[in-house]
C-alpha cells in the first residue's frame, strides 16, 4: 500500500474533478480467474509534464491469450502499453502512478530492475525498427545483452529458433550476415518479433505492428500472432477493428485517456454496452 | 573621389527614375491603378533599372579594360623595348612610368623617353576619367528617358523586373564561381612554373627542404633544395596529434550532449562548446606559444626528456582544442539524426543507455561521424595561425612529437613574407605547397561531404 502523501492527495483531488466531468464508470464484462491474470493494472495514471494522458486505468490481462487495445488516435493506448514495460521511463517528464502487478510483482516500484523486466516483456513497434546490423546480430542483440547463448553454437541455436518461430528462417537462411535493413517491410517486422522473442520473454507488447505493412505482410503477422499465442501473453494495439476481431480474445476500448469498455472480443464487437464503444465500432467517430 | 561622385550621381538619377516611372505609370491611367498591368512600384523599378544598369555595366567594362588599354598605349610610346622582354621587365617599366607620373621623381626621371611616357600616361588617365564621367552620366540620362518613354498601362513591368533580378542573381553566382576558378587557376599556373624550375619528383619525394637561395651565385649552398616530404610529414604529425585530442573529446562530449544531458544542460552546454569555434585562431596561437609550449617543456624537463620549445605536441594539442567543436557539433547532429525508433528498440530489449549508445547509436551514426572527423582533419591541415605561432620553422623529418616540426602553411607564410622576387623558385615553391595542400583538403572535403550526405539520405 502506498502511504497517503500530500502529493497523492492532490492527484486524487484532481482526478475526482476530471472524473466528474468526463468519465463514466468503466464497463467490464470480463471475469478472469485470479490464477490466470498475468498483468493486473490498478488506477494507472500517466501525465506528460502538465498534460494528463491516462485517467486511472483498471485492467486485468489474462495469461497466454491475445488482448487488443482499440480506440481513436491519441486516446492513450500506446501510453498504457509503454507503462507495462516501463518504456515511459525513457521519456522526459513522463510520470506514472498507480499499480501494475505482473505475476504479483509490482513492476512500477523503484526496486524493479528495468533491464530484467524488459527481458521478460518484449516489445514490437509500429514501424519496423531493425538495427543497422546483420540479421544475425539483430536477433542476437538481446541475448548478448542478457548474457544468454555464451558459446557460438548456443547463440546460433537461439538465432535460428527465433527466426524459425517467426517463419523467417527459410527466407533468410542464406543471408544471415546481410543487413536487416535490407529486408522487406513485413520481413523486417517479423525480424523485430524474432529479436523480441530471442530473449525468451513471457509477454509480447505490440504497438500497431501492422500499420506500416501491406495486406499480405499483415496477414502473415496475424497468423504469427495466432501461433505465438500459446507460448506468450500478447497485448496488441491496433487501429483495425477487423484485426482486433481476428487475432484477439479480449478487447479493451480506450477513449480520451479512459478505459471505456473491456470484454470478450466477440461481445465487444457484437453487443457493446457503452454508447462510445458502439459509436467507434460502427464508425460514427474515431 | 571621382568614383564616389559618379556613384552618387547614378544613384540619384536612378532614384529620380523610380519616382518618374511610378508617377508616369499612375498618370497614364489617370490614377486608376487597377488598370495598370503591374503595381506602380514595378514601373518605378523598371525606370530606375534602365537608368542604373547600363551605367553600371559601362563602369565594370571600363574597370576591366582601362588598365590594359592605357598600358598598351603608354608602352607603344616607349621605343626600343626588346620585343622578347619578359613580362617582369615590362611590368617594371610600367611601374616606373606610373611612379614618375605620380611623383615627378624616381627612376628614369632624367630619361626623356620615360618622362614623355609619364606625361602620356597622365594625359591618358585624365582624358579617360573625364570621358568615363561623361559617358556614364549620358548613359544614365539616356536610360532614364528610354525607360520612362516605355512606361504605359500595358508595359509588363513586373515580368521585366523579375527577369532582370534573375540575371543579377546569375551574375553573382558566376562571379563567385569564376573567382574560385581564377584562384585555383593561378595556383596551378604558378605551381607549374615552379615545376619548370624544380622537378616534380624532387619536390614530392625529396627529403630535404631548405628553400634559401643565395644572393650571390658563388655562396655555399647557392642552390636551394625543395624536398617537401619533411613539410608534409610535419603537417601530418601535427594534424594527427590534433585529431587524437579532438576526436575522443569531441565525440564523447557529443554523446553526452545528445544522449545524456537534460535539455537544460544542453541548452547551456552546446553554445558554450560552440564558442570555442568562435575564438580567433590567433588567440589559440598565443595560448599555444605562451602557455602550452612552456608547460610541456617544463614537464618534459621534469622527466628528463629533451623537449623543443616549439614542439609539435604543443601546436597539435592546441589545434586539437580548436577543432573539438567541429567534431562535436557534426557528431551531435548525426547522433541526433539516428531515429528514436532504434533507441526504443534497444531499450525495449533491456539495453542500458551506454549499451544502446555503443552498440546501436554509434554504429548507426558512424558514417556521419567519420565525415565530421574528415572535415575536422581538413581544417587542421589547412590551419595556419596556430602553427605559425607555435610550431617551428626548420623542416625536420621526425615522428617525435617533442621536437619542432614545420607545416606546409608555416612554410608558405615564411616563403612569401618580406620582399620577394616573383619568379624565384623560393617564392614559387609556396604555390606548389599550396597546390598540394589544396588537393589534399579538397579530396578530404569532397569525400567527407559525400559520406555525410549519403548518411543523411538513409534516414530521411
Ligand atoms: N512523449 C510524449 N510527450 C508528450 N505527450 C505525449 C507523448 N506521447 C504521447 N503523448 C500524449 O499522450 C496522449 C496519448 O498518446 P498515445 O498514447 O500515443 O495515444 P495512442 O497510441 O492511443 O494514439 C496524446 O494526447 C499524446 O499527445
Ligand atoms: Mg499509438
């Protein structure tokens, strides 16, 4: 429990104001058994300097499933995603309050080592961002940072299995030493996924992983997400509602820094409870 | 004085032309400005340009050709000049004539031919200036009349003015380019003259440099020797020391400023670093000669080393400090141009800041950094003031940074300072050194700029 400091008190005062103005209590139809909860977020608030971006998010993410975040641009999906691996730490002036537990460990606490945390939580970005290194070195980057694969043969194996898992191995087998930036967009994105799973994470965060890709590359990534689902807990931000419907089991709808509705994907898309969700899904705004 | 008066007259006429053109244009449409093709001021510019430009062109032509015409006329009045006389002899005769004309005394004051030539010269000058004045004023007035005659509602004054502006801009660029070509050309020309006297291979590969040429033929060492190897070796040694200082310090400070510093520190720190680039090199020169060199010598003595008081080390260290801003600000630019996505990628895999910098950012920025270092190197090689003040004069072929060495720039300065004959190998050697230096820095710059540009493309 956090002690009630003066700062907290002010925060809460403010948030009450805001809540009165612009949020309804969130609708959540989802009942996840406690032992299946991988990530538990409680009252997560984020501000960038003076500007508040998230107004108290409560969300449970189940293990070994795909959870998608949808919502109009600027509603805070990426911001929330970045809270989960503490990437917001790298942004000047960004402050995160609230609690996020992963397997019962409070990952927002100061004691948590972000290096180890990020080894457990991989991230894939909107634009494929392979390092300007060889394909091999791209995949080996994470394992080297964390001291995995000490011998050459171990490392080779890690690289090969990671590429195999993303279905890239047979495409790039003969050119592992060529630069990763020379691949096509879709291949680059799969390389980035391989790079993330090379350190054997438990969770994969994907921030609009297909928005820079063509439909065929997108289909491949979606297929891949489906395959990876059993071994990893996946959280995906997407702008495409069809994509959310295709790949995810749970869907959370964000709006203006609030989590408006969270439920089974099927239920969200067929019978949304909240007016705003309904409006967004039927394309009336967003 | 006369030039000033001409200029003012023409400006005044152009000014009058502006108002004439303007008011005439307005008058032709009896005040309804919308009937004019262009704005009233365009008609003003139009007449002013008609008034000023022909006069200006005339003036420029005059300045280009007047000396040649006058010289030819004067020389034709001086009989018995050897037709094969070298240009230097003719130039001396001319300068004697001019001196005589200006002062009434001097060499040849008792030679009637020279006195006559001097009078001829004075006469030509007076007539020429007077006719120029008349011609300029006449041209201006003529331009004023023609220009204002043409003003009317249908005259496309705006387009004509725009067209002329294009020509003016073109002319400026041409001047800049021609000047550069001229400078390079004269460098090349003089250097070729030098290589006519001293074989090219002796210059490039000779190991001994002592350009002093004895005044009397029978003196010892009457033949200077022009082996440039020690000089270029000295240049390289000092530049190398400078880069050894500037590259690590500049690069590390760029990394700090771009990756670690808070925006506040950066806002103060970066301009401070750039102030270094604004210090005049002569100030670095004193600093090298008066502070650094004695200090190094003192240290050396304490360790029992023999340090020259004009050691390469002192000059190189200070030059290194001077080029830190080049390295740091260019590196800073390229480091900041590395996309944030790459940093995020590394952080998201659990990379720490220093791991991200060394394994992702620096490799990505490396081509740009190399380009920056090459630009800094070309700066160091061409730098003059610091080495003139702090490096030695004698050409030593050594790799020991504690000894005095000399550089190409220092030698050029010493070769050209003082009274010189313009066709002795000693003077011409400076052009040859300059040519080699120019080629080296040009290559460095071209390669560096290409590298930097290529790197930019990659991330845009
Ligand atoms: N680095 C940042 N600095 C300041 N404000 C930011 C930053 N990143 C995001 N924001 C703001 O936070 C809000 C949520 O942004 P984001 O999480 O990127 O939205 P989404 O991913 O849903 O489109 C937006 O209003 C955005 O302007
Ligand atoms: Mg986003």
